[in-house]
């Protein structure tokens, strides 16, 4: 019998193993893939890289690690992130407690024994006092049920399940469906290789330049001179990163147009998410948001030479409402003679044929299909498992109307189960590595406290849970987030309940709340 069984060996599972094992707990990680790395193992499409600067998208728990690891670029590429995960696994001797190629298919709570009984696809079984789900909120690829998809004669790739051998697009006529973060990264690269590329866009994306390049040695040295201080300052930021830049002291509408544009221009030149942090009210005031959105539309019109294509690329929803894309040459790609943009917002993809697809009654021909159609976010990874809590309650039934949870970590009826960076937490709006470290540290303390108190189980009360979900939705109502169809709302998956899932209140307030709950003897939880 284990103290803790951890599902997933991505950034979450690796740190959970290190932390909980260092507390003297017996812990084991089960990982479906043949490698550690999680998201960075699966998402290996051309151009895949992180959208938060690597000096911030990295572990802070070990000073020697953060001092010694050197990132080669501002925004690390997928292979470098995978090397980092592998280095962490070796450095902290994690591999001896990780079982690869082991997909967890079931986890049942045994009430009499107060234990979780876990089973894998190859018929093995484990029991554990606690389960940490570290399977990632974006790990279940969404393949739309396009009629005729199976009849397509050429290869079909999904951005989130990319082959491990190189794909040669040379001389191919390629179609990409989707224009989210994954598509925005892969489109410019495929366009350079393919004979023709047709992009099928349902919703235009806001993309800001990454200005990626080699990591500036002077900046790296400056941050490393006080890395702990840098991390602490980041933890006080709403997003948990970006502390080197402060927002303008005035709200957007109190600043005159030339000054406002100068601020936006400055952030555009810096690149990445910094644009959304230029003013404090971009994500909370629709009028302020529209000024920022119009600034980006102006950039699109200045980059894309064909005015009709530029207009099709201009998004109409609030900026930041869907996760902002961070790009390298995305809009410029539409100036290429071999690239065509097809708007499917009014005429959805009707069906796939052996040699292409039909939309708006028109036949589009291609021989290679790339689906960059995203994920069944937050709930998909858990509901795929035969996960049952008290009284055999299945997580699919529990979450039928939306993912009930408390503190973005726990679920009533599922004792001793912790869902890392899950719905109800700020993970989607922060650097997820920071969010992971925060959750794992909280779980570590919680288990220590339970053991010291002699409690066998902990789970939230139904009241605490419903109040938390209400709070998450009330906070979202004060922002621009409910005003578009995003994966935050489950709106990208047909039939999924439209509930705002992540917590938009900012990391510092969330961390304070989690700390207060612990200080108050785990208020809102029931211990037995
Ligand atoms: P996504 O943002 O959900 O984008 C999926 C795209 O596919 C959207 O453009 C969507 O259109 C389109 N789509 C889905 N179903 C469709 C259908 N039936 N017909 C036509 N179009 C359809 O997924 P993603 O790009 O994989 O990104 C998901 C998240 O992963 C990101 O928001 C980000 O958090 C993370 N990510 C980060 C990076 C990075 O830069 N580090 C890279 C990739 C992913 P609609 O918008 O109309 O739904």
C-alpha cells in the first residue's frame, strides 16, 4: 500500500513525486506515455514552444536547479522543455518511482479501507491512501466528429498527438483546421514546407509576436543574481509572472489616444502576454478591451497585404477572452502565395471527402490534413478514467452539469483525491509551473496535517464546493471572459455544459485563500 499514487509524469507529477517523497511518504507515478514530460512529450508539432518566458516557466523549488539550468531561447522549444523534464527526473532520482507505459484506467475509492484502488490498462493494481491527479488540464485532444473523416485518403495529424518521426510536408497540399495557439505556431512552419496550405478558420485569433531569440545573457545573469526574489515578485503578480513590467498607472480610458498607442506599441515591441498587462482594466472593462483589440487589428491590417484577407483575420471577440496566441510570423504567413485562408464561421465544415473537404457547398482539395482543434479541457482527462468516489459515484455523473470542485483541487465525494491545476484554480491564467508548485506544496502540508491529526480522509463539503464554483463564476462575470466561446467555458466541445471553469481572480488572492483555508484547520473540508 502506497501513501500517494500520482497519475502523470509531466511537470506536475515530477514535482509531486519529489516533494511528497521528500516528506517521507511512499509515492509512485504512473504515466501512460513511454517518457516523462507530459504535455511536452505529446505536443511535438512543428514550432511547438512555450508561450511564457522560460525563466518564468520553470521550477523554482530548487535553487541549484534554477541556477544551473540554462535555457537557450527566451521561449523554449518543445525539445528543450522535454530535455528539462528529463533532467529533473534524473537530477532528483525520480525515475525509480515512475512506471512508464502505464495508463491508469480506473480508480475506485474503497470506503471500508479508506483507500484508493487503482488499475492500469495492462491489468496491474495498486492501492494508495491519496491520489494526486497530475494529468494536465489540456491533455485530452479534441477531434471534431467530422462526417467522412475516416474516408480521407491522406495522412491526418492532430497537433496534440503528433507522430514521433519527422513529417515531411514537402510537395504536399496541406489543410489545417483551427487557428488557436497550436495552429498559430505550426502554420508558419508548414507554410514554408508545403506546396500549398489552406487554413480553415472558424474564429480569428489574436496573436502577438514572441520576438523569440537566444536568451539575453545579461538578463539571465540579472535574474539569476536574485532568482528567489524574482520568483517572489512574480508570485505577487495576478498572472504569477511578468513582474519586470508594471501596468500604466491610469486606466485605459483616462489616457489620451497618442499616449495609449505609445504604451501598446511599447508592449508589442516587448512581445508576448505583456500587451494584456499594459493597462489594469484590459480584461475587466469591455471599452478598454476594445481599444487594445483595435490596436491589434491595426497591426493585422498593416502586416497582411490583401485587405480582404486581413479583414478575415481580424477577430471580433474581446482580446484575451480566448487565450492570447504568442506567434512567430503568423500573420505574415498569409502574404505567401501558397497560403489560402478559408472562413468557416458561417458555413461550417460539412464533411470530409477522400481528397479534401466541403464547406459552404464548395469542395476544397488537399492531400494532408492537420487538425489543430484543441482539447476537451479540464474535465476530459478525468472523465475518461473510470473514476469513482464514495457510493460508486462516477466523476462523469458528478460533473454532468459542470466540474464541481473546491479550491480547484478537490471534489466532494472523492476523498483524498487532489486534482492538480484543475477547474476552479488559476492555473490557466498563470505560469502553470508556478501553479503546480503551489498546489503540490499545499497538498504536502495538508497530508502532513492530516497525519498529525490522525485523520484518515479529507474531502470538501458540498456547500463549500458549490460556493466555490459560484465564486469562480461570479469573478468571471466581472471580466471579459464569458463573452466568447473558449475552452475556459467548455464551449469548444459540442454538448459540454457552458460553465466558466478556471478562476480569474488572480494568483495572489487565490494563494491567500488556499493558505487561509489551511490555517483555519481546513475550513470547508470534512475530515474523518
Ligand atoms: P484551441 O485554442 O482550442 O484552438 C482550437 C482551434 O480549432 C480553434 O481555432 C477552434 O475554433 C478550432 N476548431 C475546433 N473545432 C472546430 C470545428 N469543428 N470546426 C472548425 N474549427 C474548429 O486549441 P489549441 O490551439 O491546441 O490551444 C489550446 C490551449 O493549449 C491554448 O489556449 C494554450 O493554453 C495551450 N497551448 C499553448 C501553446 C503555447 O503557445 N505554448 C501552444 C499550444 C497550445 P473556435 O475558436 O471557433 O472554437
